[in-house]
């Protein structure tokens, strides 16, 4: 039976509140205790690095896969915890596998999201997507998997880890969008909220597929 795989979207910055890094560590600890594999956007910095580093320290490198576009690897050149590999005929620095787990280098942003979603869809029961606090990239990734759920590309859980109310505005916008008629009532629970790492796990396990999802036929995305 396949292990559960959770894709976590989060910031490459640590945020200003200590609660952000603490939440990343708590989520990694929960994954370790429940045998959950992590796929994330790769890299060594911010919440992304803290999450991966913590889980590898507990479960070993095989528990983590970072998927990162080749152009973003330039950001890793300055990181101390990297190793140099050959990629398409040139040397690039990637996060040290012993510290951050495996790194898969892809050509572009869409390929990254496609591969992360593929890992989740192929994972065992309890697989899904979790968003910790983050910036534009985190929000874009989060809303894309919400939309993919809405239109029937996948039916995996989508959870926001609402650290210190970070996602209160997003949750309020969903309620407003339903009231204004832009999101159907039966689609409002595609995205669900958790306020602790343990609650994230509960939301992933007990997620109910929304009855308002569109029943469309898709090829490989």
C-alpha cells in the first residue's frame, strides 16, 4: 500500500512571527509520527527549508522530495548546505540530500506544480495538500490545486494551516464569493481550515469530497 504523501506550499522566507517556523517544525514532526512523505517546492530557506530539514532529521532523506525549477536553483548557489551536480550538461547547486532529502530539478513552474500534484494523487490514503503561510507563490499554488479540485482534475484534500489567523482573509473571501454568487455553495468546502498540525492530519484523513465539484474528463495535466 502506498504511503500517504502531502504536498506543502509555504514561504521561502521565515516570516516575522516565531509561530511560522514553529508551525513548520510541528507539521514535520506530525508527518514523522504518522509515516507521511513530504513533497515541497525544494530549497533550503524559510519555512520550506525548515520543514524539509526537520522531517529529514526525524525520518531520514527518503521521506522528503523537493521539486524545483532549474532557473530557481540560482537562489541556492549562496546556500551553504548544497552540493554540486551536473544537470543538462552544466553544474548546478542543489540542497544536500542528507539534510533536505531528494531534489528533482524540472524545467519550469508548471512542471513543478504538475509533478507535486502527481505525487499526491499517487499517494496512499491521507494524501493531500497543505498550505502554511507564504507569499504570492504559495497563494498561486494553493488556488491552483483548489481549482483543479473544483473542475475534477483531482479530489484530494486541500487544507490551510491557519497560523495566527494568517488565512482568515482568504477564508472570508470564500464566504463572500459564495454569497456574491461566484463560488457555488457545494464548492465552498473544497478548501478547509486547520489551526494545528494535528488538526491538519485530521482534515486530511476525514476530508469529504465536495458535492459541487464538476464532473469533467481530463487528460494528463
